[in-house]
C-alpha cells in the first residue's frame, strides 16, 4: 500500500505487534496496523502503548549492537533521555520542544498530542524513528550539552 511504514508497536504490558502503519499522527487516538501475514487491519488504542518503533525491517539484525550514546552522529535536534514507567530508557533527538512541562510530573500541553517522535542516536539501528507515548513516560530529561 502507498505511504505505509513498517512498525513495531510495544504495549505497556510488554506485548508487541508488528505491522504496516499509514497516516499516523501525534494526536491519533488509535494506531491502525495492518498485519504483514494476514493483511488484517488492527486498531490499537494509543493509551495501551508504550511506543511505536518505525523500523527498517521486521527482523532486524541480531548481531548488531546498538550504540546508546550521544556524539556518534550529528545532532538532528534536541538531545533527550526518556525513562519509561517500566524503567526501560531511550536516548534520542527531537525536533522542537517536548510537548510536556516537567515539574514533579509531566503535565500535558495543548494540541492533543499523545506523545512525540524521537530519532534514535544510532543511525545504524533498525529503528528509523520512535513515537514515544506520553502516558508511558516516567521521566524525561533534555540534555543541554
């Protein structure tokens, strides 16, 4: 199908689904995912998800060790460290501001954004970009250096 992207949807409970996504936006309430084997269209509530990993292929390379440090590529945006509620963490870059204020908790700002897109620090990884779901974030740090 036109304009579809391969993606892996990671749920907050640890499950994952692989499929093709089309026309996804940061304010979408539902992720429409087409199963690569059955071609069945699945609808998943964004609130159930931790992140959506837009990938180069569904299998990746088991031998590849993703580098997780800043300075290995030219910065395409602001450096961000994200810690999820399950204590997994992610490093990457965002363009523009984080759509939440950070104080004692993350406070959602306008525009109905459910999260934000992050570009991984390692351009050689299987992930081309990641949609981080705001309700799955425990903490977020904007790196200044």
